[in-house]
C-alpha cells in the first residue's frame, strides 16, 4: 500500500502544548478508527508552523477524507516513492 507525507500548515504548531497535541492525536485516532484499517497514521513531525505526517493509505482521496473528517488541513499530499538514509551511500 502506498505511503504518503502530508504537509499541514498550522501556524504556531511548534508552540502547541502536550495537552493540545494529545487532543489533536485523539481526534485523528478517532477518525482513523471510524474509517477502518485501510488508512494508518505512522508518525508526525511538528515544526514551528507546520506538521508533517506520514500515513499509509490506498490513495490521496482517503487522506483527504481523513483530514476533512478530523478538521485538519492537508495542504500538500505527496506519495513517498522511496526512502534513503546514510546507509544508502554504502550500496
């Protein structure tokens, strides 16, 4: 199944409290539970004004549906084609 990175523009994201992040996470997990096993949240990275989320889903439409149901922005959705890391240099 494809893996996606979602860029969410959230001004002040880096200043969100642990409680606020927990609430956002709970909302996301609640929507995911309703949508069933076809979509999975892997992890997210919070920066000053954006949140980058990694999801596994059958298509971008499923990612958009999750964002709409959860009230989250999904400003850019990009399919991850491959992954590299420092060990790639050794190949």
